[in-house]
C-alpha cells in the first residue's frame, strides 16, 4: 500500500524523493508529501491526490535540503486531505509511516493530557508526538525513536528525520516491509528495492523489531532487544529505469499483453520442454508433497482464486487432500493442522499482511510452508521454508493480471510434480500435461487477434449495473476472479458463481439488463453448463459465452455474444480463459472512464490487516 523513501544524502533530496515516490505509485495512494532539513529546520510539502499535484506545490514553493523523507499515503485513518497527508511533523521531528498503530487512541489521550495538540485524524501523528515528548525529556534522537517504537502496538514501517541533525535518518519495522539501501556517500530507506533502484542495488531487508540508523553512508541496525545486528546485503535485480507503458494506454493493458512472454518464462523455470516433464529447481518440495497428509492453500484476493484453481489441480492430479481459505480468515478460525501437513501461500508482492500472518501461524503449528511469490526478497519469501518464484516482472496495475496467470503456471507445474511423486500420474500422462501447458503462451497470442471484438463488446456491456459470471470445475474460481476484476476497475457490481448454483438463488437476479458471462470450454461438464445457459436465456439474460469453436457450435446461436478461444486441455483452461476475462473487464472500465491502473480505494500491496 503506502510508499516510503528516506535519504541521508549529499545532494538536493527533494528531486530524488519525488523520483522514488513516482516509482511507488503502483502501490496505490491518495496523497503524497516530502519533508527535508533546510538549515536544520524541518520543511514540508504535502498534497492530496496524485504526485502531479505535489509537483505543482513544489514548483510554487521549492524545497531544498539534503536529508529527507517522502511518502505516498493510502488513507486508513482520516480522509485523503493535506492535513492527513504524510510526513507528519512537530518542531523537532518529521515522520512517515506505513501500517496501523493499534493503540493510537490510548497514546493520543495520554499525550493530549500532557498538552500535545493534534492536527490530523491519523494514527501516525501519535508517533510524532510520542517521539517529540521523549526528546523533550532529554533523550537523544536515536534513543527517543527506539523508546517510541517500543510503546507502539500494531504494524509499522517508520522513517524519521530530526531538526538540527543533518544526515540522520532513523527507521523501524514491525509487520510492514522496510529496506535499507547502501550507497558510497549516502544511505537510503525504502518500501522496496524498486524504490531504491535509481540509487543503489545493494539492499538489506529489516526483520521485525529492527531499528536502523542512517548517518550519511553509515548504517547501523539494532534488533528488538537493542543489540547491533547485521542483515544480509543482497544485490537486487530491480531496474533503475521507470517501468513505462510501452505505448499502451494503461499498465493493465501492457501487462495483459505481456502474459504470453511471462508465462513462458515461468514455465521455463519449472518444465523441461525437451523431455516433456516437470523439472523443479527446488527439489525439496517433491519430498514434502510426496508425504504430505494435507495441503492448506491460503492467499488474498486474486491470489486466493489462483489457489482455488490449484485446489482442483492438486486433488485431481495428485489425489492430495486440499483445504483452501482466504488468509484473513484462516488463522482466526483456529484451523486444525495435521501432522505432516503442508501449507502453501500465494502473494504477488510477498508482503500481504494477512497472508504473512497466516504463514507464521501455520509454521508455528508445525506445517512445512511453501511460498509462491513474485518478489523473492519479500517477507513471505524470506520466512517460508520453500520458495517457488513466479517471473511476472513488475506488475504496476493494481488489478492483477500477469501475476495471476504466472501463479497458475507455478501451481499447475507443482500439481503435476506432486502427482508424479505420489504415484498418481504415469509418464505418458505427464508428457501430455506438460505439452498442454507449453502450448498456453501460443494460444494466448492467437486469442489476442480478437481484441477489437472484445473492445466493442466491452463498450456495449459497460452500461450494465450488475454482471454475473458462471463456471464449472476449474472455471468456477475463474468466474469469481472475473467478477473481481470487473468490480475492481469498472465499479460495476459483479458476482461469480458455480454454474450449477444458479437455480439455487442467483437466477432470481436475471433479466434483460443483466449480462451473464459463461466460461465453458468444451469439456466433460459442457452440456450441463449449456443447460444453465438456457435457463438464463429463458429469463431474458444476455449470455456472453467464452468457449472454443466446438463449444460455441454445440451451444447453438442463442447467446447474445460469443468470444471464441483456441481449444486447450480443459484441465488448464483457466490459464487461457483468464485473458478474455481480463480484457473484457479492461474495456468495460475504459468505456466507463474509470482510472484503470489506480482504481479508487484500492492499493497494490495490502500491508495492513
């Protein structure tokens, strides 16, 4: 969600801070600001809205100084106004914060009783006044920061600067990610390596409870007990160049079109195309799945729907019992984890707070943990027992597209490997399944030639107030993912259902104003799905059928519109059918004129529970 940058620098900080914040725009935000030390004084510039508005503020009132912090805020406590925007400041300290301070009300009451005056509605401002109070008691800046964070309950990544202390930046992390960048003449703090890439590729990630002190290029890290520690410095591969749209109107459109390439890259990591077998570079996962008593899959949002599709694959291909639940519910319902169990967690960013918390709970309950992530340096990757990377590259659009299909690619390969290890899949069957997976990128390229047809249909359907998605088997979770995509970026209400459940309630919603998007490859369940389509059409519903040529022919000409896709092995249909679902949502949102890449109220990386 929010983005943080801190610089203990040797040159004008403001341009660098804004550049780094621009690289963090993909995380989602609704206000932005920076603060620097100017002749020892704290100076701030803040603005609601996008960075372009902050740019205008800086043009009118330029900001000097070489030591500074910056922030893009996604509103939690208080509306996206200038007074609620970060950095928050007193006469002695300025501070930016990601996360939620859960005990802010108690701290705020105690500080008000001491005479402190609050100017915002945020939980973050409590930390500013707490540090200020400790400074006023005579503590030095670093000691005041360390004592303040000991009093905070909740999740936080903090960066702060202090009046009269040029070149000093103090950071702290608990729950929310924070990275340290090592330079030759200055040091940096950032929400992730992507923000730090223009400055350095030498990055260390703080552990929970760490406090870091930057003084020029010098970096000192202290653990939760206050003891000096070293954290591994990694060479990050994050690009220093800003990711651009490559001629596309939106990042989402670009990322939809990147899927043939990134799926191929991901599959290349897990499959041997010459032998047509799964060849994992993480061999320990095979033994873990061979002996697993149960697999628990958990994630949030789009990643959870990828996990639900994976549930079908693991049960069908490996005969492995699977339980799947959203991460925000899993640990709170006190699940009974079996001895010898395995828990698999999926996250694009690797920083999703609920997913990370669920992973920690499963690990504490004796489960072997597997992470499927797009960011190998992330918290989830570092804490899991086994890491299975996706190779989607930076995904900037808030609505996940290529990360989703890369997650599916990993899960498909892993399910085949599990089936082979557990004696369910014979060599010939493995060869056929792998061959089917390897064809997916080519089939997506074939489908892309129909984009103009999907665009026209999207413009037509954008007038709808409600949309239903139907699917059976592996396409049921994809129906829910399709509905989520549409809700996220077009703000049209949509729901995904198992096709067989229509007659158990949702059919009451059907009339001529409700488009029904049916995902129906010509598979074992096709005739049953067609029957559900006919029930819908009999009540005036507009059916949009997504199927292969054989399926469209078998369904007849009664559908309102057809979106033909290449024929694929029905087992892996979601990898292909995800693309027309994404594309249709994109063009419906485009027709409605919404902000496709940064839809309202949403953040790319949700680092609070």
